[in-house]
């Protein structure tokens, strides 16, 4: 399939418009040529009726045509067309000429003329008629002169050919001007394409908009916006990779350390201790990798691929919470669930929302000591999910920082990689929800809330 060219498309569009204009111009030229050709010969017909009028005589009150046969032959002579005439009286009827002509137009006897086109003996014929009142005559006389239209058609054709040459010349000049104009008009886009092609793959600086036409500036503005977003995405990826490498260095170093201890263990007790530390380091590294993968799934680039559907927040929170009951019992934590009986429906992705709930519950269980209390609750108005604990709480000045990637409280001794709450906020943002943290009941512990927008009208 041939590549589509903007230049060719513009030229084709111009040719289409030019063809329509040429057709309209041809129609206009034809009518103009026909008008002038008819005007010339109509004047000749009018003059012929006046010549016949000069040949009329009044004898004993009756109008007579005093036109000898020789004069009639001279009057009718025409190398191309046939000329007809007829003289009639209102009272006596036909006087002279061609009786087969169509009836004339009846007008006032004031010498005014009437022009019409009719068929005479199968040929289109131009007819002129006039009705005059002669002095001393008892009635009015109607004069009618006709002429076939071959000379008119020939003159019309000659005028058309005379007009066609300059019209075609103007068309060729217009086509050349259009080609030159389109080429010059597209030159800024060509120069812009060359400038972009000459850039290196690492050059994401904005494209200069100076000396560009308005239409090209619109395109450059959109390209610069795309480059800015791409630059931001690359910066975020580099930062993410750097942070991930930094965070993975510690558990991997611990894996190597405990592996070496296990190899050099002098007795079974030392070996078992090294294996236990190795298992903990591997578990920490595995958790960090899982968190990194979960964070990657919440990136804006992956979000459009996930369709939103109606999700029952009560059923989802209950199902996810049941998976954490053994962990809560293991840590001797009072784990509760509070929700309305009716479903609380939000628009979301069940998989991502399940990840969000799991991270909130894991965060609460991880940072609470034994005999603590953790409660998961769902509210209907507005739709929201809450995870509350009575643990050590979070200082006010750090309540926003804990949602940043790899951020951990300075005085926190619990194991973690600092990604759980960042994942919570990313997922909440994808669902147009707001994630925040406040103090728990009576100022103790922490209460994490994810508030969702009201369901759209018609959501089941």
C-alpha cells in the first residue's frame, strides 16, 4: 500500500475544487456566449420587422405589403439559416409571407416587440413579433419574422473557444501556483521532521517553536508535551531502578553472608542458625521483589489496560481479610471486621483493590505488637475502606511521607521495604480515590482510610 502524502492529498483536494469551479465556469461561459450570440441576431430580427413595417402601405383604409418578389428573395436570403416572415391583419387575417408560422404573441399596437423560440418545420427557430397601428388604416397589423438558429450556435461556439484559451491558461497557472504554494507551505513541517530525525535518542529537550506557523506550533506543542511526559517517565523509571537496586542490595548481601556462615558452620547449632537467617533474608528479598512487581502493575502506563467494573467493597474486604486471620492469630492480634449488610459498590479493578486491602492489613499487622487490635471496616456513605490499629501510631509530620516509595519511619524496627503504602496510594489514584492516614480512636494508633468517589448513575 502506497504511503499517504500530505502534499498529494492537498493537491488532489485542490484539483477537485478546481474541477468543480471549471465546470461551473464552463456553464457560465456557455450561457454568456449564448446570451451575446442571441443578442446580436435578435437585434437583426427586430431590424427586419422594422424593414417590413417600412414596406406597408394603406390603400382605401386597408394595409397592404408593398414588397416585390425580388425584394422578398433578398429579404429571405441567408447562406446558413432559413428566414421566415408573415404579415397579418386583425380584421382580414393573413396578408403575406409564410402562413405556417406559429401564431404570434398578441401585444398592444404600440410597436413593442416580443421574442420567443419555437419549432418551425422541425427546427428551432427564433421568432420576433410586433403589432403596429398604421395611420388611416381600419385595423392593426402584426409583423412576424423568424430565423433558424445555426448561425447563433456557430457564434456561441466561436465565443466559447475564444474564452477557453485564457481560461485554460489561468487553470494551468493556478495549478502551478497551488503546487508551489503547497510545497512552500509544507516546508516548515519538512524542516521540523528533519530536525526531529537529526536528534539523538537521549535528547528529549523541547522542540523550539520560534518561526513556526500556528498550525505547526500546535503540533510541536503536543510533541513537546509528549516528550515531557516521556522524560518524566524515564526519570521515574531510572529512580525506581536505582531505588530497587539499593533496596535489594541489603537482603542479597544478607543471603550471601548467611550462606557463607552455613558453609563454615562448626556445629549443627551454628549451621541451623545460619540457615534460619538465610531463610529470613530470602523471604525478605522475595517480599521486596513481590512489592516491586505490584508497584510496577500500578504504574500509569499499565493502568489503561485494566478495565473498571462494579466491585462490592464489603465482599472483597471480607474475602481478603479472611486470608490474614492465621497471621493475626500467629501474632496474637485481635483482628475484626465491621461492614454494613448491604453491598457497597464502587467502580474498580478487583485484583488491584485486593492488593490495596492486603497491603493495608499487612502494614497494620506488621507494625502492631502482640495483644493489639486491628479492625477492617467498610462505610457506605461515602464509599470508603478503613484499616485501624492501636499500635504506636504515626507522627503528624510523617503522615504524608509514609506514602512515598521506600520511605520508612526513622524509629520503626519492624521489617519492611517501604513500598506497601506507596502501592496503596498508587492503586487509590488509579481508582480516583483518596488515601490518607489519621490517628486512631482516642488518639492511639493509626487509621488508614481510602475514600472512593460515589458510584456513577446506573451502576448495578
